[in-house]
C-alpha cells in the first residue's frame, strides 16, 4: 500500500484484503473515487469512476478483496490503511447463511438435495440475532451480512431489523423498525446508518425501495421502559412473520436483527428474567442463529442458554470500529432527526465538482418540510407510562405502581409543563374502525406512519405549530410522545 499527495487529493493503492479507514470531524466532508480494481464499503460495492461523498462525522472503511486504487479528497481527522480486518470470518458466515438459504429453497421446491452437499446445514432460512457490547461493530456486521446477501444475484431480500432505539435506523431515534432490503445499503453518513428511506424525497430514488415498518418506543435508552420494548419487539416480530407467510422469497432470504449493547448486559436477578429482551427477540423473530461480536463471556453465556436449540457463533470485532462517546451519539441523533425532515446537505470538498451520496444525486436528497398550525383538538397525544418511571423490578417487594409502564396517558397541550414544545411525536396508523375491537392499550400496538415536531405552542388560542415532512392531513390522528426533542440551532 502507498499514498501519493496531489493538492487536497491523495491516491491510496490498497493491497488485497486491506482497508482504508477514515474518520471525519464535524463540518468536514470527504470524497472517495475508485480509480482501479474493486472495493466495497461495509459490503456495498463502489462503482469505478464514481465519486462518493461522506459527511456528518462519518467513520467508515473502504475494503478491497482483490486490491484497488482510490482517490481521496478532503481532510479526515484520522486515515490509515489496515491489513487486519475480520472480513474472512464475516464472508464465511455469509457463505454459511447462503447455504442455508439455498437448502431452504430446495426444500420449498421439493428438489432433491445432493448427499455430499448436506454437511449438516439446516434446511431453514437464516434468522440471525447479532449481539455484542458497545462499539463492537454490531450494526456494521449486520450491514455487511445484508449487503453480501443481496449481492449474490439470487434475488434475496433479507429483512433487516433494528432493535436499537438509540439509532434512527431508517427514520428517527426512539424507534424500532424492520425493512426488507433488496439493494446494497450504502454508507455515507451516520444520519442514515441503514440507508435513507424516502420520507418526502422523489420516488425515483433507489432509496424509495426501502419501506420500513416502524414502532415508536419514544426513548433512546432501552432501560427507560423494558416492558414496552418487549411488547414492541413482539409486535414487530408478528409483522415480519406475517409478511414471510405470504412472501416466500423474503422468508427464505432470512432475518438479520441488530440489537443495542444493553441486551448483552445481564441484569441481576432470577435466571428466567436474565436476558429477557434477547429471549423476546428469539421468540418474535424465530431466531435460529446467534452471532456474538467480540465478547467471549457473552458467547459462553449464549452457548450455555441457547446452544442446544440453535447455533451460537462468535465473530471478532474489527480493529477499525470507533469508540463513540456520548457527545458524538447525541450529535448523531440530531443528524438523524434533521435528516428525516430536511434530507442531506453536504458541501463538496473544493477539488470535487460532482459526487453522489450513497449512489444518489446530491440534489435529490434535499427535502422541504412543512410548517402547519393545528388546533389542540385536532390531534390526540399520549405518552406511555409516567413521566419518569423506575422499572417495576426496582420497586420494593410487593409494591405495585400507580401508573403502569404500559399505560397510555393523555397529554394535555394546554397544560404548562406538558413537555410538548420541541417534542418529536410519532403519528400512528389509524386504530381499528370497529369500536368493539378497541382496547385500552391499542396505541402500543399501532405502527408509525410518520413523525412531526412541535415547534410552537399558543396556549391562550389553543393552537400548536408542527413541522411535518410532507403535506397531508394530521387532523384526527393519534400521536405518541416520548423523551426525544429537537430544536433548530
Ligand atoms: N472497519 C471499520 N473502519 C472504520 N470505521 C468502522 C469500521 N467498522 C465500524 N466502523 C465505525 O465504527 C462505529 C461503530 O460501529 P457500529 O455502529 O457498527 O458499532 P455498534 O456495536 O453497532 O455500536 P453501538 O455501541 O451503538 O451498539 C460506526 O461509526 C462505524 O461506521
């Protein structure tokens, strides 16, 4: 490997199985052009001659299997080439999943399986739960496995599931979501870690193919309401399984579930309560493979608990994974909310005249949100559980809570201190039209159709101003608030 300086542009010649890693500071952008060979970013191939732009403090790596030359323009705060990557175990894992898909497809079509090809591979689609501690590279591993699956040319469209509410997934933080992926997910900014789904963007974008199903948890940390998280995981699982019941190709493609690091921390207490949310994921998504990223003890625990019923595999953590501090995580949550409403705006480095963002034209990703004024009576707003609730497990033995963690509580916008100003609200899909089918906690089970932000409250006139991504009536909708806020700076 070598580098050659030319103005603000550098050429990097990468040997086979090495990667160029970079980290960007706030307000800087980087342009990368593949000038020779083949290269990929977290499993998504780069096209030769095309310039890719990165921003919003992106941290990523351009990896090459065969060797390549890239031209890099801009000033990353960190850049280096590493020949120590975990891509071999990652591709082996992908190949094992591919064998499972092929075998499941054969079974589906009643095709005979050659004896020698059996090798003990289950004839079942891979339904994978990825676990690990903070900054282990879980999301990156999920992205690589998903991208390799869709690149095989078999027409796979695995379901990528994001259970980490601190990460926006395809929308905003505070959510959990699932999306069938049929094209490689690009990496350009942490504002859309799993690719941008079109909010109000032109439908011609390839990202418009991403139509996630989303549930609102309302907080960035799971510990704020584990009971609610458990219920949402099961709701999401039901949706995914229901889709798989009618879509064979999607079912055989499998499921890849990204989890927050808190799942890997075993809470003290009776053993049947330990790893409760991991068990919820296993049930909800019918998991048959657990992948532990870089955590020996967790791997042993998972082997002990689940090794008899499913495969538990450990994969190494990449040396390139960046330790993300709290300040960075908070900024990324802001980028994600901003990105949902306004899209991406990056300035190109001075030497670059044209570039794409994850393969899309830059101008296509500018969105124009809409400011609307509503009467307080136009919208019904709830929050789930009390204002600041300790989990039930933290209450004295025998004590019961007055407000349940799962109880929808109506929020009165006319009351001072309602917390609505600057709150991010999730608009829910309509409740059951049949009054007899309604139940108290129905709002917990409704998925999200969009998000708005309360930008102004006029209590004397009982009106509020909200920012929404696109025109469309909000009147009559049910919305949920949580603890996420956004304010223009
Ligand atoms: N090989 C690499 N080179 C450079 N940066 C990388 C590499 N792998 C991962 N990263 C970056 O490191 C950061 C953390 O990775 P990732 O989000 O995958 O970890 P995680 O375990 O999911 O994090 P969390 O603690 O939020 O659960 C991300 O910004 C990612 O883009």
